């Protein structure tokens, strides 16, 4: 038996299977994974040739609102058109060298008058058709929404809807009795309103008691000025011969100095008269409760 023929020209070259590249763009069956929709061969219909729609050059401009509401047909009447473009009184037969040009201008003027009448009437007709289409579309849309909102749920929705608590279901279904005020809520609201009323009365009474110190007349203003600055005969001096606070030897007290002074006074008084101050506050509060008004110190 003769020896088998050599599978390769060179002994160094591999003698395995040679792969050939396919020129087809369709993927092979063994390349498509199982999760791909093309894993199972499904016959597809032949695509029917469909001619593309021809392009529409230009757009139709939206007309202006030239017709007044309530009297839209007035601009289509002969009265309005005769005022806008008065008709020719009589047709003139021109003669001479410019007869052709003048006749052409006369014919163009008549054409413009006719185009104006036709254009206004067509615009009114287009507006009426557009309004009718918009109203029909709006009515159909409203009816469709009403039908969809009032129809019962489908069977698949009712069977797959998760179970909800009654309180949550009342919120989702917009229960009319959900926001109905209860007797407890009404009582709480009445208490809050009564408390607000008492606070307003208390503040009004406090304002009334403090109003006796308000400056409301010219005499009160003069008295306050004389108390602060004195009169021309007896002015208030801030130094040996100074007429203002800036004439003193030392500078006036600042805000921090005043706060420190008040704080020091409070510290000195808090040690000795703390109990007395608390007792006075309690007595004043009891007196206010008995009298029904505010006591101003």
C-alpha cells in the first residue's frame, strides 16, 4: 500500500482545516445567539415598492385675523368692497399713442378689484372651514376623553391590580367623604379660632393702654421736645457751657457701653430682688385675669 500523499508543501506549515471567508453579509446560523429574534427562521413578506411622496414646495401662510368677531360677513359685502376699492364710474376708450398702455392699466385695475373681492370671500370661507374642523376635533377629543374616563376597568386590569388597604383605596378613588370634617376636627378648629380671638383682643388692649404715651397732637410733640432739649429760656446743657452732647469733655456712650451698663445693673438686681420680681409678675398676672385687661407698669 503506497504511503499517503503529503497534505502540505512545507513540513513547518500546519496541516489543519483551512477557513474561507464568506462574501455574504447574512450572518451564519451558528453565529446567531438563542436570545436573538432571528434565531428562529420566520418567513417575511416581500416588501412592496412604495413611491416617495413628492415634496411640497413652500407653505401656505396663516392669514391674519382680518374679520371682526360677530360681524364676519361685513367685509364680504358690496358696501365694504365699494368703500375699499371704489368701482370705475365709466369705461374710457383711450386713443392716441398711449392708448395701449392706458388700456392695459385700466384692465389691470379691474383685475385687482376682482381679485380683492374673490380673495376676501375665499379667506372667509377658509376661516369658516378651519373653525368647523377645530370645533369638531375638540368635541371628538372631549367625547373620547369622557368615554375613557368613565368606562369600567378592563378585566385584565382588575385581575392584575394589587390589593390595597381601604384607606389608600379611598385616596386613589377620591372618596367624597374623605375630606368631610368630623366633630373632633370642628372642635379643634373652634378652639384655635377662640385662642386667636383672645390673642387679638389682648394685643388690642395692650395697644390701647400704650396709646396714652403716643404723640398724636402738636402740643404733645412740643412737650416731648421741651423735655428732651429744654426751652429757649432754660435749655438743657451737657457740659459747663455746651449746648449739645458733643460739647462735653468725653465722648457719648456707645451701644456696647450701654449694653454693659444694663447688664451690670441686671446682675446686681437679680441677686437681691429676684424673688420679689417673680412675686410681682405673678400678682400682676392675677390682677389682669381678674380685671380682664392689661396692666402697664
